[in-house]
């Protein structure tokens, strides 16, 4: 049934013995990861438009939160269906569908005449986000040599944070050109509308670039297109060991059954513990409140005394910090491992979020909103950016890598689909509830800090290291009961 990533999402088709240069894999993975760039762009572009949408359509906090979070409902649906679709029509075709959905969402949201049109087109874009969140790491895993799998897998997160930066930077530029996000810019349309409309440009670029990369060799073998698979493997590996690699793929496919939710149940009853670990990682990644920073940071900083231009600048700087720390994670993930990075990140997030909770919780209230002073304001800014540092070098990229490699082959497809859906659902819950918490920011950040502290204990007890392990060995060496 629907709800899984592609069956290929799992195994890389290459073993550790692969001695190809990897240059072809890097180029191909880079193009595939551009889906992550649109993922990040679509997710964060609404940041600069939040206040304008609230004022233009005169909506309450609940409706505002629902409008901002609406894309996440589509993302959950997209993640649940991407795997089966990719196994049916191919990975590249699904990428092209995602590009079309992003394009439609950009035009529809930018030209919306009421808030429910924004919701509808954001849901359409969200489906594209969900599809991209599953298909890009799946395709990268299928075309990556094992020795650089972690780094290439991390390209997805690098693309996501780059997309976030681009959307926030463009939002700031458009607002500056118009003299405000709610002011008219071009063709009689307000700047906030152009924030959505310009997303059509990277959508077209991504769609065109998908014509320059080959289909997954695993999918080609699965559909009995062996000559085409040979051409792709030659591009990735050179002429060496092609027959061995193709035979290995065929043997892996022969041992697989059609993915199903039933795969997640042990023969003795109950769900495999590793499935709960994957779901827990997904939920904690969102419950620390990272997307509050990237969806609401403008209205957050304006609420505590910064003007619109200052808020845009702060948000752009934060997105640059996010990119820099993701690069750190890419450099370290295959060296020091996944679990140490998660533990370091959890500790850093707990400290910085607790600091923000204290500052906002003890700030003087003016007209129901906390006002930061000459000392508390800069401290809050530093704490917010250090929180992004802690997240960006750990939970951001590492969770995506772990979800792609921690499950045994026989349950990986269904388990990844469940974890991805859980992640989008958790993201939706945090996003839709935040507008109602703007007057009690100390409570909101206190909850996120508690979740960060709990995530440290969760990783320490339940998460096993996967660095250096073959994906095919997870069923015997991975932390799976039964």
C-alpha cells in the first residue's frame, strides 16, 4: 500500500569495493539534490509574506497558522505516495512531476484572491516538497558509492538550507525594493505576491536539469532494461565490475517483496523497535522548533521590537549560518559518525533554547508582547543563531542520512515512508500552533528546550551508529529486534 519510499531507497548499488572516481555520482547527486533546494525554498518563502497575508486577508491566529502550515499537509501526502509512484514510472519522471507541482504552486499562491486559495496552492506545492524529500535521497542512495554515501546523502540537506537562504534573501530584496512586503512592486502586485511567483524560476531550472541525469540503475534493472543500466553504471563506475554489479542488483531485487505496512510488524506481534527509533528521530527533529525560526522569524523579531528591514536582515543572516554549519556536518559525518553529531547537537540546542526561553519568559510585556532590552536583545539573537548552528551541524542533515541507511532492507521502504510522514506531521503541529503562542514565547521556547533535552537521552539510549556499515548488513548488525 502507499506510504513507502522507493524500494531502492535503500541499498546503494555499489559495494565498498567500488573504486570508481565517484565524479559522475557527485554530479548526478548534485542535480538530484536540487529537489531539496525547491523543498527549502517552498518551505521558507512564506516567512516574508506571513504578516502581509495576515493583514491583507484580515485573518486570525489560527487561520494564519493553518495557512503557513498548509504546505506540510501536502508534504505528508507526497512523502506517502512518492515511493510507489517512483517504482512504477521511474525516479526521473517523479522528479519532473515535483518540478511541475512547484511551478503550479508558485503561480497559484502568488495570484491568490483569498487565503483559502493560498492554502490550496500551498498544499499542491507541499505535495512537491514531500515527493522531493523522498525521491532525492532515494535516487542519491542508488547512485552513490558506499565510501561517500554519507556526504552525498548530506547534499540533500545542503540543498534544503540553500533553498531556505535563497527564498529569505529574495524575500528581503523584494520587500526592500517595494518599501515593504505589503507595498506594490511590479504589475500592480504587492511584493509578498512576487515572493511566491519567483519560485517558478528555480522550478523551471530543476525541471530542465532532470533531463540531464540518467535513470537509476536499480530501477532500470528492475524493469529489465539491462543495456541502459550498463550505460549508467559505466558513467558512474567506468568499465570495471559491471557484470558483478548488475548481478548483485538482480539478486537483491529477487529477494525483495512488494513493500507493505505489514513489513513493520514482527512475526511475534508488535512493531520492530528500529521503526520506533526512526519515527522518534523524525519527531524530535521537528519538535525542537527549528521551523519556527524559518517560517516565522520575521514576525517573531518584529514582535519583540525590531523593524521589518532589521527582521529580514536577521533572518537572512540566520539562513547563512545554517548553510555554513551544514557544510561542517558534511565534512564530519563520515569521519566521526552520526551518533556523536546528534548528541553534540542535542546538547547545544537544549542550552540555546533554554536561554531563549528565559529571555522571552522574563522580558517586560508591552501591549501583550515581550520587549527585549539592550542586553537581552543581542543575547537572544546570539542564542537563536547558535541554536541554528547546533541544529545545522547535527539533526538537520544527520537524520536524513540515518533514515536512508538505518533500516534493514526488508522493512526499509515502509519504515522510511512512515518516518517521513511522521516528520511532516510533527512539522505541521509545531507550525500551526506557533501563532497562538506568540504572546507566550517563553513557554514555546521552554517546550522546544525540553524536547531538545529529551532528544539527547533518546539518542544516547536508542540510536546505534551506522558509520562504515554496509546497508545490506543492517538486518544482521542493525538495532532490530526479532
